[in-house]
């Protein structure tokens, strides 16, 4: 196992020419980077960590009072699948209400839980819009079109991840799911546009690069591009395959924010990424249908999990 040092991008100087070049290089070569200079303060991180521990350390019967369902993805769940393989984790998902079906569920008796989650959600939302504008500018245009895919309403959500100690951790050397023991999260790429991942100090995240797995240091805010940006970039940027190890000695907490467009978004390679040398590599994909099929596959095993590779030209 090797330790991978990700490029560092400073949000405070994002639009300086050197920073834009560094951002393009990170997206081209790594598909991920560490973000500094962001407004997620140490105080908020501490409050969020405390709220998570207070919630996940409750008895399972208490957590199941706000269990998610096949119709409402918001709430607690401990049977998550990734690419048809069981993960060793518990999650709490929050996203805004959308009609009667998608209704946020909040635990009772956990101090600062709702305030901390909502504060983190709104800061990540602002950061993601800023990063998306810079990334699409680097692609040569289409910023207004892309931003409009997220306005006036988008489908982003926050997930609280809890990885308990595991008596049977697995660590396959290849890029496949665990078959003997468990991974915290099995290998996958993220379906949306961008993911912001706040990690505690415990390492566990790994990225697959050069035919082997590389560990990413804990205690950082990591950003990775998702499948939608890979499609928009016409494969100039690649969504990184990643996973999370299970651990016999220590529990782990992380908080990803998944930046996703509106359900009616149709996405395909941006015009600025297509020319005679680089024809479009994907046909149009509808995010609402793609997201529905991916969610069904994560909640229960409903057959092969949908991938953007099925939409290649």
C-alpha cells in the first residue's frame, strides 16, 4: 500500500491563472485534489463530528426510527450496497424536501445535529458552485449552461458515513468488490458532478491509480470529480475509482457532499470539448432516470448497477 499525495488547490485564490492551471492539471491527471482555504471552519467540523458520534453510537433500534425506505432516500440505513456488494458502514442521508416522497428525517435527542448538518450542506453548496464554474471555464466554456443545470433547484445531498470496527476486513488488490470479508465501501466512481469529502483523522479512503490502490491521508477535505463531469469533459477528466477500507482497530467517520443537478438535466459532452479530433464519446443521459436506477441498486440488489459506460457512443 502506498500513500498518495493529492494536488492542493486553494479556494481563496481559485481564479488566479496559476490556480486555474493547477486545477486543470489535478482534474486531468488525478480526478481529485485536496481543498484548502475553504469556509468550513474547525469549529463546524468539531460540531459535526460530535453530532455524528452522538447519533451513530445510539442503539440500532433508535436509529431505525428514521430508517430510509425505497421511496424516501433521506434518513438512516445500514444495508447499503455498492456495485451489488455489501458495504461495512452505516449512513445518514440528508437532502431537501421534494414533494411528499422526499422528506428529511431528523433524529431526536442529538445535540446540534440538524444545525451542524444544514450548516455543512449550505457551505458545501457554495464551494461546489465556485469549483464547478472554474472547472467548466477550464474546459473552454459552457459555464452558464452547466450552472443552469443546478438552478433553481438541484438534487445534491449530504451523507454521514460511520465505519464501525470490522472483524473481517478485506483488502483486494484488484479493482473489484470484496468477496472474502468486507470493505467499508466497495470500488466505485461517484455518479454526480462533484463530491466534497470531509474526513476525520483515521485513514481509509483509497484511489485506484496505475493498477494499484493508494491511500489518501485522513483529516483533509478531498474533492473528486464524478461521472457527470467526466461526460461533460468528453473524457478529458476521469472520475477516479475509489473505495474505503474496513478496519479492525478503529472506527471512522466521513461526510461527503454529493453535488448533483436537477432531475430533468440532460447531459452530454460540452460543445467546447468536441471537435474533429475529439468526437462526442457519450450520448445524452437523463440524470433523473440515471439517479433512480443507481439509488435502486444501492438500496437493494435490483440487477446490474447502471454506469455511464452504458452510454458510450
